[in-house]
């Protein structure tokens, strides 16, 4: 792939953090589409929930990813200099286990 010569006005490209214009336009169009259909979306979710509540909840969670930022995994390194150790165990009850299969 060809590169610009040093000093060319476009040599640096789009700056870090700047959004691509097409991406910005698509996001704006999608936002407008969602805003124009809020009432319809509520009705659609109610219809889906009447026959398949699990699917309706799944759709709500999927849609929330567009408005609520995802939490990122954090790692805490305490070292083992002071002899402390931690163990975290997550257990599911039998009812929960059967529902998620």
C-alpha cells in the first residue's frame, strides 16, 4: 500500500478519537429511526413477551448495549507480598442451572 511522503497534508490521516464521517452518519440515522419508533418498539416487545418472555428480555438486553456502556473486566493485582490470598467461588442453585440449559 502506498504511503504519503513526509510533510504531505494528508500524511497523518484522521486523528486519534475522530469518528469516521460515514460511521457518524449511520449512527445518527439509526438513532433517529429508534427515536421515531419508541412507541412501536414498546408494543413489539409486549407482543413478543406475551408468548416468549425470555426472548423479549433478551431483546431488551441486546438493545441496551446501544445505550448503556458495557462494563469492562478489571484485574486487581495485589501481589502476594503480605501473604494474603483471595478465592471467589460462584455457585448456581439447581433451579437456575436447569433454566439456563
